[in-house]
């Protein structure tokens, strides 16, 4: 019986990027249906790949403990050597990603020739500048396409399986999500499930203003007679509390707190739980973030509010997604924070020009038909 090909995939390091690599992972599996495929990933992106039928094993890159840079890197190389991988495919561009596969003795090491690692990859894929001007999904797909022209030996060409994103939610996770909605006082058979995601990793420049999210939450709650779920990580808890508080103000008076408009989930769910709840949403409104790409992968109807980021490279890849963006001279600046002074009339202008009325108008165009989510 011939030996199974052992393939290692080095995952991207951010949730959104990891989701955008899922078409590549599906292509690898369809190209090598009998291979043993291992994913090497840092802990925070592993939930993206849970339940994936295209991966046999997940190897944790314990960068804060066992595999800390230095001696830990050598330990990681030793751990990789035990698997005797035949092929490594690098979604991450860093020099280190190429180095560890080289030191681990993996004979075929596929990746772009960026970050000074051209000589340690085999094959080394020349970066096509056109890919840098397009969507990241196609940038990642270009790794396999480029390698098809450089292969040697018995390795077959990779099948391109398109751009569709993958996230796999289990039946158990769906059941638990419905239980959570009930515990928040939302009857998903009678009320729409609406979520907002006001945070974004990497600074404030990507964030629409909390006051506008609060006004939007209030108007949606009134229109659809439902509570608004606020998504986010632990770092977004304070932001979620602020939005909840503002949304619960009416003409300077606090609305009955026994039945608040918003349910702040920031920091109260795991990433997998957030995915399952987003799948249950009839509408999801978000900044450019990992959860934006999760909603796109799940097919959830969403409004993506885009300011400082590259709307071509990181647009949500879904027919159910609508981007709201106002073109201004300084965007996309790709800055962590708006570089202008807060007293400047042009401060955060890319977000300031996006009004609540604009978002409501786009939601009306979606002609949402809320239905049972049981």
C-alpha cells in the first residue's frame, strides 16, 4: 500500500485572514483526497478550522509557551520533524514560516518569495504584483496556482476549487446558540436576530462611532421589536457597555433597564459561540473585522462599514454582504488610528461621512424577510 502524502499547512495569523484561506485548504484536500493534512496554527485562529472536513489534524503553534521564539523555535522544528511531512504550504509570508519548514527537513516548501525567503523555499513562488492589487482570497489562491508551474517529481497539480469561504457549525453549536438567544429574551421564531460588531482588531481607525452604533441599535430595536446583540472580544466589553448605555437613553432619560435594547456579548462568548450566533442572525452590521469575514462565510446578510482599510483587498466575499463606504482622499490609509487631530474638521472623515440614515437606507433595500431560525 503506497504511503500517504503528508501535507503541512501553515495557517495565517489573523481570524479574517484565516477565513480567507479556506478556499485554498479545500482545494488542497480535493487535489489530495487521500493525503494526511495537518494545520499548524496559533491558538486564536484554530476555532476557524474546527469541524473542517478538509483537515485531519491541528498542530498548535504555542508561541507564548512551548514554542516561544528562540529555544522554542527549535522545539517547534523538532515537533514538526516527528511528522515526516512531505509538503509544506505557507499561507503566512514571514521569513520564520519558511525557516521552520526548511529546518524541519520538509522537502517541498511552497510559498511566495517574499521576506527574503526565496532561497529556502522549494518551489519559491514569484509574487505577481497584480495579486497585491486584488482581493486577499485570490492572493492566497495564487500560491497554489503559482506552484503548479514549478512542481517536480511525483507531486500533482492543485485543483482550483473557487473562492467560496468555509466555516462549519455543528448541530450542537446551533442548538446551544438557540438556547442562548432564548436566555437573552429573543424568540427567534417571532423576532429577527440582529447583531452589531462595533470593535475591530488593530486600532480605532477601522471603527464606526459608538454613538452611531447606539442610535442604529435603538432604531432597529424599535422597528423590528427585538433586542440587538453586541459582538466582540474581551477588549470590546467597555465599548459594548457604552453603546448599550447610550442606546438606552431617550431624551436624556434612561429606558427601563429590566428590558434593555442591547445585549452586550463582548467578552462573553468563545469565537465558536460567536460564529454560531452570527449564523442565526437575520442581519449583522459590522466594521472591517474577522467577524465580518465569518458572516460572509456563513452567508449571513450583513452591512459592512468600511473606512480606513482597503475595500478591494478585504471586502466581505458574499452576495449577502453590502459595503458602505464613502470615498475620501486619505482612504484607505491603513492606519491604526486616524492621523488627524481630533479638533480637525477632517478627523476620521472616512467614518464621519457614514450616517445612520445611510445604513438604515441600505437595510431597507435588502428587503429582509425574517423567518423562523429554529
